[in-house]
């Protein structure tokens, strides 16, 4: 009987659905895995004729699998504390490259670092992105591996500007002094401690003297590198000199560094002077300067836009690269190639590669992974439905077999 093909198609469809459900459950703990489902469609209906009013009389010939769909909703974020791990929330895929140079795409951000200091997947594929030179990311260059050890050291930057938040006591007597130290750096990264000494010279009037240790410039005693006077109004606000004080020069440094030319910014980052004269104890509450010594790479972190930011021993940060993120016109058209990877197809369209938090792409959470989005309760419910469908089709097949046997017995 040709009717045997109907329940057989139902058995095949239910069996295929059970396979998909089993695969979902098997990948319950697979980072970045996306839950899958099947859609079904009826087969071509055979025309048996028409009814008395002209309506068609048709009999279906079974069911077939129409397609497989993946649920690309975000999985739960799980913090790992591992700097190389990343979780992508929102649209997009990480771009990885195999040994043959073939690009593929993944949501599994359980990355590690290989022997060359490059970010890679657990099976060795390289995580690619935009390179950085001297801390500047170039998004116009070709994608390449992200090396988190490429800048083991960050060169020194000589101090050229400094600021001090200081109050000088309005109760000070003529001749009273107050000193504040300030650490600055030369072109070789060597630190030097300048001392700014304030001396009261009268009502609302002070002098200042900036010295550098004699040993730093080949002398036996501290050397003055700048001096001058300061005046305050009746409210304790600095009226002169105006910001900034320039011409502070330190030459002949013992370590052979270049001459330092410093500027004292009396207004800090705003327009209000940071040196005041109030009836309070003379004190310096804060100092800032824009130089630093040589620093070694101590770690790195991943910012929401995918920038891998190196952290150095001199408290400086510098971009080491930026992880690329790929988007597709039709994510359902991607094909799975194993190891949590997807490949582009004609149906998905070519990958549109850019950065996280741009062009509709999601944001990256560093030090975390995206867990599977499989819903255990939903899968168990789907399993019961698929099992019942399988049993129903099996019963229909058994019934048809019994009918067939009865028919044969009638002929005999």
C-alpha cells in the first residue's frame, strides 16, 4: 500500500526532531552554542477529483523537513576573570582564522593565548582584528592576529607640564616656608624629585623657588631651576603670576637625558588657580604631571568596543589591537562547520566586518563567556511532543499493516 509512506514520513520527521533536541541537550554547556529547531511542511497533495460543488478533493502524501533554524538570542553572561575571554552581546560574530587562512565565525569567546602571545580559540584558530601601532588602532588596514604581548614595554615620556593643588596659610609670618615635592620624568624615564619651596614675604605675598637634587645634575647641592613671586587678593585667590609659568629648564642631567623644559599650570584643568592662600595649614593635596617612566606590560583587558587595552607597570594604558566583529544580512543562512564555528554561504551573504558597538553590532564583555542559550525546560517539553508524534505515526503504521494483512487474508 502506498499509504505506508505517510506514517513513515512522520516517523522520519519525528526522529529528525528528536535528533535536533538531543543535539541541543548535548550542547547545553557549550559556550556560544545557539539552540536549534526544525520546521516542517506537508508534501504535495494528490488530486483525487472534485466534489459536487467543484471543490478539489486532495489527499496529502506525508511530511518533510522544511528547514532548520537557530535561535541567535543572547546566552547568559558568565564571568570567568580570564582576560582573554570575551562575550558578545547583541548582533555579530567573532572572526577567527584557521591554519589554512580560511575565515570562520563564532560566538564562542572562550579564547586563550598561544605560544606567540596571540589570541586564539581552544582549537588553535587565531582571533583576528585590527592592529595597533604605538597605541593607535588602524581600522583601515587588513585584519590580522591580536597579539597581547607585542608591546612588552612602553617607552618613557618626559614631563612637560605639571600642576599642584596647594594652599598657603594666610596666618604665616614673614619668613615662614612651606615645601612640596613633585616627581617628574626625563626623556630616558628616570625620575627626579623637584622641591617647590614657598616663603612668605608679606601680606598676601609669597616667593617660590624650585630646586632639583644636585646629584641629578652633577652638582653637590640642590640647584634652583626656577623662582619668582606670587600675589593673592583679599579673598586668597592668586592674582599673579598668570598661568602658566614657563621657562622651567633642567639641563645637564647626569643620566644623559635631554634638557627638560617644564611648564607649571597654575589653573590645573580649569580656569581657577590651584594655588590659594586661606587661613588653613599650608598643604599640597594633589599633584599632576604628564610624564612617566618606562613601563612593562602587566596585563590587558577588553573594552566594550573590542579594544584590547594593555596595562603597564607605570600606570599607563595602550591599545594592543581591536577585535573584529562580523555581521550578516541573513544569519539563518550560515552553515555550521563544527567547533562552534559558522561559515558564510550564498544565503547568508558575505560577512560585513567592523567593530563592536558600531554598525548594529553588539558590545563585548571582557573576562566573560556567553553560555549556551538552550532552555532545558523547553527542550524537555519539545521532546515529549516529538515522542508522542513518533508514537502516533508508529501506531498509524501498525494499523495500516494490520489492514494490509487483513486484505491479504481476504484474497487468500
